[in-house]
C-alpha cells in the first residue's frame, strides 16, 4: 500500500460507514501508530462567523473534517510564507500553525478558501485500521497536491470511482 501523509482517499461504493459515504479525505499524518485525515468535500452547516468567538469574521466556510474531536477547529493551508509554524504535509500543503494569524488573514481577505480550509473534527485510525479498510475495498488512494486538496469542488474526485 502506498500510504503516506499527503495522499487523497476517496470512499468507494463498498464504504458502509455513514460518516464516510461519498467522502474525499487528505491524509495529514501517517506513521506506525496510525493515521489522521480531514474530509475536504463536506461543508459544515454553519460558517465561521456563526461561531460566537468568530462573529466579527466573514462568512468563511467550515468543513466537517471528521467524526473525531468535533469540539475543536483544525486547519490546513498553503500559505507557509504568511502563516508561521505550520507542519509541512506534502509539497505546499501545511497543517496548522499560527491560528490567530490565519484568522487575521481571513478577516482582512488576504487569503481565501483556495488557500486555507478550516475543519471541525478530524478522522483518525489506530495502527492497521486504515490499511484494513483499504484492503476490504472501502477506499481508493490518489496522489495529493494543493490543486486537489483545495479544489473548489473536490466532489468531482468521486466521479468515475467504482
């Protein structure tokens, strides 16, 4: 299996978990302990400014990143030169960093959803779990890239999947 941080997972017709039906994910961490990823094609029902602490922000889209830890916000971006302390995932895709700086850039409209995605929750697998799901045919693996991870409509990645 060609698994590593930066790969794209698309759910197959065999996916029976309702949390992941018709989902496109970016793996942000993969090691001997397991994997972490974010769903990039499911917009959360409320925008950023619907959250009390961000009421002065614009109506920036939030994504339903996954079923784990839905009490916290996480973000992925391709603005390493603007948002310090991000962890490089692959190429020009970074996870996290200075969240206050990221929000300030969103508020000033210096960056948009083509450069940053904010997630509520994430997806997580313990060692061997993701590999087992792939072996049973629940996921397809694709090479990532910022053009895919930040696509306006990542839903198109599901087209043509068996």
